């Protein structure tokens, strides 16, 4: 029997397409997203729980919720 691989959800930003509008920062309940150099958003993997609020709010649709290894 194979052991189950543990995964968790996490937001991932396409930094090449991010317009740094800050909408994701405003809705993140855990302050897991920051705008860097006024150019792109970045997600702190230690804080993000993958709730998806940022992805729903992003007007450019550049945030995805992905399953990553825990």
C-alpha cells in the first residue's frame, strides 16, 4: 500500500502578468500576500491556507489556487 502524499492548497501568482493593484492584499484574511516593489504580488507560503479569496478578487485573474506538497 502506497503512503498518502500530504498536500495543501496555496495561492500562486503569475508575477509576469500581475498588475500590483493590491486587491488580493486587501481581502487576504491572514496577510499572506504582499506587493513587492510596486510591481507584483507575492504569497508567503507559511501563511497562505489556500482559501481562494485572493483568486476570486483578482481583476487580472493571475492568481490560482494549487495543491502543493505539505
